[in-house]
C-alpha cells in the first residue's frame, strides 16, 4: 500500500512539473500563448511598414506557427510614436508585439514614447539600404558632379527627406564631403519622387523598394548608396560611397520586432523563435527581402538586444547633433 501511495505521489508530482513547464507567462496554468496576439504596425495601411507587417502575419497564420490568432493593427502618426504609445498603454505585456525601424526608434525618443526601461527586443528581421537619388534627366550624372555644384552654391541644392533618418543621412553626407545640402521635408518617399521628377527638388533619400522601379525606367537616377557592397539589380550599377572614398558613409536601416516594456522572458523567447522560422520562409525571402532589395539579417532576442542598444545610442547622438533632441 505504501509503495502504491508513493508511486501515486510521484506521478502527481510529475504531472504538476509538466503543467508548470507548459505554463507560460500568462499564468493560470495555461500554456503561452493562451489568447489573441496583436501585431501593431505603427504606420498607415498600404505603406512599406504595413506591407511587411501584414506579410509577417500571413506567414505566421498560414503556416500555423502560433496556436492563437495574430491580428495586424495599424496605428499611424508621429513617425511611429502613435503606435508606440498604443503599445505602452496595453496592460497585458505578453500579447502585443510591434514592428520597428530606425526612424521609429528616433521618434520614440523625440516624442517621449520610449519607456523608461525601453521596449523589449525580440528579433531583427532585415536591413534596408539607403540611396542618394536625383532625376533621370538631371544634369548631375555622378556624385562628384553633385558635390561640385553644391560647393559652388552652398545650401543652393535641396534634398527631399521623409523622416529624421533621411535627415541624418544628409547630415552625414554634409560632414563627410564638407558641403551644405538643404533639407526639404515631405510626408513620404512617393512625394519626394514626384517632387524630383517635377523639378521642385534636386535630390532625395530612398530605400531600394522606393526607387528601384523608377531607376530602372529612367525616371530617377541613383548616385550613391550607403553601403560597402552594391545593391542587387537594377541598382547594381550604383557605386557605394565606400567606393568613392567615403567609407564613413555606411548605413543600413534595420527592421525588427519589439515587445512592450515588461514583456516576460518566456514570451520574448517564444516570439524570437517564431520570427527565426519566418525569416527562413521562402515567401518572406522571395516576396519581401529579395523583391524589395533588402539584406536578410535575422538576430535572435539576445543578439538584437545588444544591437538595438548600440544602434539606438548612435541614432540619438546624431539626432541631438541635428537639434531634433535636446
């Protein structure tokens, strides 16, 4: 009888341990995740961030990578800060994740939506190159010609910028070449392209996905890219600033996933692993990374946490130098 009771006690203990192992951050004896998850996209429907966010959700749902429904939620405004404010307001920290890029990282500090202990890094997904672009019929066929012109006429040539990240890139060009391009702010890269083609501004800052088709058609001309290696076709003829002797002009915009401040380590690791699988998915690689000229750059939560901290520090220092942050 004693042996039987002892065996029953061991079985009960084993079951309890299994239940504990399966219990996630939500508590209550339920395995994580036990409810719907929101993937917040801090941008309007139809833009680059929205396209990426909805593709992520589609891959997760169609491949049944998560047992619960993942719902895309658009929260546009403030250069990403409106979405961050929404994330900060959520009481259940394990059931909200959101997309981030470097422009949104700067906006978090500028607007004050960056929480005291920062957001929770989950995964880096990819990096996006940045190009300095002019019109297809522009008199400037090379970067050297553009530099000669601005040196002859300081602040006389304009560069279209859609966010603070674009302004930082212009700031870096000015410092590296010892020139003074003049910034003009627009709401989107599409508006900048229209302004360049209409002759209202001379240059603009673009990611490959924003200008590849127009460069290929001859409506725009890219003069340089902030990279050590050239972009893929049709931008493979565009020289890097490193090639042109300016190896300080190297920058790639990171795109990743964060969670709210206070997200549990279990939920953070869960989503880090999910996005590793997403980044290995053919649809992600072909329909997003390759189609938009990005570089696949997955980092798990630990590696991304280190990168995010260092990258945020560099971005904030430059934003302060521009006077955007006091």
